C-alpha cells in the first residue's frame, strides 16, 4: 500500500460499509501508528493502531485516565460526564477497584461454566422458534435473543423485558441522527434507568436467587451500591452484555459464509475447533471499535510525545490485525493458535468483566446453529449499524 487513504475514524459511515476501516488501519499501522486525528466539534485525539501501544495504554490507568473525559467519543458535556462517571467503564482506580469488588461476585471465571445449561436451553428454544420457517432475520430472531434472554434469566426479569432492553441499546449506539435523534437516545437511556430502578425496588422487597438481588445487596466493608450506581451498572451490563454477543454472532456467521473453506474445516471437527474459531471471530471482527483515554501527564507512546490533557483513542480492530503480532493477520483461520487478541480489552483494570460468559454464549449458539441448521446460508444483503463505536449488524436475512 503506497497511497494514503482518506483517514476518518469517527464517521459512522466509515464503519457502516465493512464493519471496520481496514485499509485505513493498515496504512496507519505502517506509516503513522500514533496519528493526530482532528474532530469537527472536539479537541482531537491521537489514534492508536498498534497492538503493543494499546496494551501499554490499557495497563497504565494513572497516566491514561478513563474518568477524566470518559472513554467514548466525543467528549460529553458536563451533565453527560457526571452520568458517565457513574459507570464502572469510566472509572479509574481506586474508585474502579471499589466498584469491581461490589459487582464481580456474579462474573467470576468459575461461574461461567455453571451457566452453560441455561444458555444451552435458551439456544435450543431460540432455534426451535424459527426452525420450521426456513428463513428469518438472524439478528433480531436469533442473535439478539440469546443475550437478552440470558440477562433476563440472570436478573430475574421476563424474557420480553430483556428483548425491549436490547432494542434500547441499539438506539443508544446509533450515530445517525436521522435514525435516532438525540432526544430519542435520551428517552432510551431514561427508560432503561427507570426500568433498572424498578428492578432494584422489586429485589429489595422480594429477594430472589438472581444476579439483581446479589447486586442490590452486595456489600464490601459496609459499602453498598447506591440506587444511581445500580442504575448505571444495569445499563452498562445490558449494553456490554448484549452488544458483544449479538454482533459477534452475526459477524461470525457472516465470516463462515464468506470463508466456506474455514466453515468446512470447522464442521469437520466442531469439538476440536469451536473454541479457537470463537476466538478468531473475536479477533477478526472486534465488536467494540475503540475506547478513549485522557493523558494525565506528559508521556511518550510509540515514539510520539503526547501532552497532558490530550486524548488517545485505541482502535481494537487495528490492534487485532497487527502484523507484528499475528501471522497472516488478514487471514481468517479457525485453528489459529496462539491468539492473544484484545477484543475484550488489553489487560489492566478494564478487561471485560463478562468475557467468560460471552465465550460460553458464542460457543453454545454456534454449535446449535451448525448442528441443527447445517445448510444455513445468506438470504440477502446485510445492513450494518450506523455506529462508529460498535461494529454491529442491524439486519441479516438467512435461509436454512
């Protein structure tokens, strides 16, 4: 690659075309791995596209703050920043450590396998509901129903409520004002926070054996979550828990359509290759496109001097295609090993809390699909989300 492409890593149209701007990433990794990127209505930021630089930034929260201006583009206004700082995603240690102690009980690695029977039951029910039709929209009728059903089960909510909450997440993550104007997004946030409070009130009055009851009663050294903290953690849980699974299922299935040789290879050894195939889908698709940090002291990243107060934005899709880390990085290989991708984060305090559960969900649903719908194929063109933050699929017709 010799000529510089037009670099625009903030427009939703950039990501709506192919999920990620792979050509831009490749040029930046080779020519400007720490690249100054202007913002039309913001201060601008340094775009970080190399794997090791993403790891370094992720593991130094004292230098690279999530709290200072939040982790998403663009910088929020003061009221928005106050609200975002109530989410664990936008906290730094020691506040983050305190919050993680309160909520992590339901998200330990040993708990994920215990959920497998429930996830398998959900996957069977979802496939049962559409199997006789012979065709459906994969995103709304299959991929979205697994995480929404699971979060409903975990929190002790009706499944229909879970589906409504995931509709709200798609509104929140749509960057196109014609599709989701700001007031519609604010209404979606308000509806979810209000629902969260109703869950908290119910579980305090009628405790049950579910995650919501655990969270509203969580205590560390006499410390509990406030109502406001519970509401925003609930919103984060629904958003993070749904987007990764829903979008990775859709993107992963599209990969199998696009790479029939790898699909045949996987089908020939499902028990042996399913785990590595899921990891490769995570690497190759990277559902979350970026997170931001604010620099708290003058520093150097990748040989580039960066001043205190400036922003750095880590692009995970680019890090996961870094040729210095991954051999044949642009090749989709269901048997790839090792595969140290950063789709769930690159270490440090903000490694994804629910990644163990997400891995089980992905493996269970792909097994269900490939065994019960062995002839599954595309039923028409896909429609991607208009979002520069989530590399997601809005509609995906399939036939089987």
